[in-house]
């Protein structure tokens, strides 16, 4: 049986590839405090359906490249991404003083 993980897409800048971050809770062996452990997986994203911020399920697969060993099989929660135009404001240019007597 193949390993499966659920995580959040933290990067989708590559073609057909996403980076998925999973968070697991582990107990410290001596102090018994619960710690968060984060792992990043490079996963194949066929048809570029998974986008930044989506919660996805990935499954282990044969090596597809040097670092890619996982594949996206399901997009659980898709985030709604809206590209808003950036408003450019006129910035006043502040004259910086030069060092040591330059006027």
C-alpha cells in the first residue's frame, strides 16, 4: 500500500509541480510537550489544477525526477484566488544626504 499525506500547497511556480507542506504533531520523548513538525514534499500536479493555498492529498509514486516522488490525487479545499490590480501610488522622492562633506 502506498503512503498518503494531506497538506497545503505552498508553491505552484513550476510547471506540473507543486510543493506541499504537511504538519504532524509529535510528542517530545522526555518533556511530553506536543511539537509541530513540518515536512515539504515535491509533488506532480497533472494539468496544473492545484493552486497556491489549496489543501491536497498526495500519494507516493515512483521517482518522476530528482526530487519528485509524490503525486497529487485529490484537491480537498480549493482556495478562491482573485487577481486584483495593484494600485500604484506616487511616491515622493526623498533626497538622501551623502557622507563626509558631499553637498
